[in-house]
């Protein structure tokens, strides 16, 4: 059975269960048997505990030995699709390559691998530098001293420990090819291109999603295709930009869905969600939560161009999340808790909905019956609540939604009614053949209907956002079944 469209899990290896790859494989074949067709393994490279939770690798081709080995990854990939992050924009300042640059300066063979301000801009191009799009409030350059005392402004899009790579240089191309080779040899099927939108820098532009960036992504995708892998592009942007990006790559994230589902549940009005699902890319990966916060920029306006939600609706959404989480999300968002990401709210999706089991299950039903490959974040899978203790310990805003769930915590979560119901819903979704057919969406007042039609079968999810009621009706082998989407369990009723 082809499971390439089945629901997938997003997880850190070290933060779930017994914390290594073999244990994760056991979890998929034991307690979560048949639930997931694939897994996005968040950075498992050496080291997993850098400044940015693995997104600042010292060696992007080495599995952190605390998690296991490439052999373990390969074995996991024998029965599941594996998605791995390809961090194309930067690498750790602690890497041997950058340390060699610090020691030898321009005499280092790795000098061409890294970007400096002066490789892109002349000293007097202050106006061009001011145009650079910033995902974070920190400067895009960091002055770093070489061993000889010379201070060099290296390009650091995200943090001072993440040195940007010159992906246009031969050294940069060789670096990326080495990563692709490691993935190909170890059963990786899908590559998530992390921060790809920032990879190409050009004077006179905002250095984000340029025409040359599309060319870079397309070229990288072709290399992946030649190795039997596909690419998912990770970009937060204006919704029309996302639609255009989707036309030129294998897959994109539907980052507009998480805030639109929240807005629908908070207001009882699914019209904005319905309008989006009519035009959203079909070659997408759907999420409600990830290792980052709940994005807002994806539904907002761009300049004088209207967004999927207006400013008042967005403000109301954010405030409702803060209220539902009893102010916990406020402690982890914006300038609080050393938060570095603009336009995101840090909170578990479960707490964003006020830990309301019925609302949460409906949100998941909408996600997994919308077009695309659904991915469910491990914290969301187990209906985890905000980890305020971890937030207090690290003072990193996103850690509120990055809990360490040991095997005892997993066992306890599997007994929660909402988790049991979610697992049942996922299992059911993975068996419905109509999801390979044609999709349509209709909306009337408070109700939303997601309809899939194949040759001789159909599936229809009907949600009343005001009443918080949902029903799934579908046919298999000529028999119509109706399932109430509720935390009491999925009650299947077969009718003639």
C-alpha cells in the first residue's frame, strides 16, 4: 500500500519517548502502529543542542551519536517516508570550516564558503543594506574577529552563531552536494529546505525570495529528483507569494491554515478559511503546529495589499490565544523570553484553543481532510500543554512548545480521550480512498464543508464552527458510513 499521502509526524528524536532513533522506530511499530506513513525528523545532526536546537549544525552530514546512526535512520526509512532538514542558508560558527577561516582568514580554503557583507555590498551601499528583509530583530551582520585581530562583518541572517553560506560559490555547491549524498544513501525521501528564501543575496533587493532564489531552489530540487527525493520549501510570506512559490517547486507549507482555523473557531465564521481553501496550493504540507510559533504574517496584508485576515481580526486572534492560554503565550511571545521571531505567537496549539478537546479535534479534522500531506507535531499529537518549566529554564520563547515527553509522559498522553480520538481519526483518514480524488469546499454561515469525490466514492467533512460539531461521511466499497467527530470517540454508523 502506498502511504505517501498518509499523515506524518513531526518530531525531535531526543524529545520524544526514550529519545533515540531505535526507540522512535519501536514507537511507530508498537503504540503508534499504522498511524503515520512518514516522519519529519527535526535536525538530528551533530550537535542537536546548539544555540538553535539543531538548526546550527557543526557537521550536517553526521548524526548526533546520542540519537543513533545513519544506519538507524536508514532502517526507519525502510517502512516510513523520512523527511530531513537541509539547512541551506547557514552553518555553525563552531564548525571546523569556519574555525579554519578564523585561524587563516582569506588563506583558508573555506573562505569562499562563507558570506561577508563585503562580498555583496560596497562600503557605501547603506541604502541597499537598509532594504534587506529581516526575519528577526537582530542585525544581519556580525563583526567577528579573526585570529590576526582583523574584524570581519560576516552575514548572519538568524543568529551570530549561524554563519551564512555562499551557495553560489563552488565551495557552497560542494557543501550542499555532500549533504544530498548523505541523505540519498540513508533512505531520506523528502528534504525540507530550511530558510531557502534567504539563501541568495543581491544588492538593490531585499535579499528574500528573489528570481535568483527560485532558480536556486529549482536547481537544488532537480539535484534531489535525480536522487529520488523531493523538496519542501519552508517560507513564511504573503499568501499570494506562497501561491506563486508553489507553482515552481515540489511542495510548500500551508502556513495560512493554522491562524485561519483558530480564527474560524474563535469567531464561528469560517469564510476566510473557505476562501483560502478554494485557492490554496494543492502541492502542500498542512500543519497546525511546528517547532516554531503560530505564524501570523502568512494571513496578514503586505503593504496596501489586503491579507486573508484584516488587522483587527489578527489582533483579536492573538489576544484570544493569550486569553485562552491564561497569559502563558504572552510570556513567550514578542519581546518576551528572548524571542527572536517576528510575527509569531509561541504557544501549543492545544492551549491556543484553551485546552478545549472538542475544538482541538475539529481543528485536526479540518487539517487532515484539507488538500495536502498532513503533518502533526509531536506536542500536538499528544495534546501537550505549554511547558512553562522549560520556558523558565531556558528563557527561549519557542521552548514553550518544545517539551521533553519521555516514555512515561507518552504512555499517559495515550490515555487521554482527545489523543485516543485523534489517533482513531488519523487511522480512519489513512484508509479513505476518496482523498485521492477531486476536492471542493463550500461555506454557508457558520458551516464549512470539505468534499472529496473519486470515481465511485466520496468523503465529506461538515463542520459547524458555532456549535463545535463535525461529521465525517464517506463511502468505501459502496457502503456509506457516518462518523461523529467528537472526543467521546469516533462513532461509526453504517447505512445502506
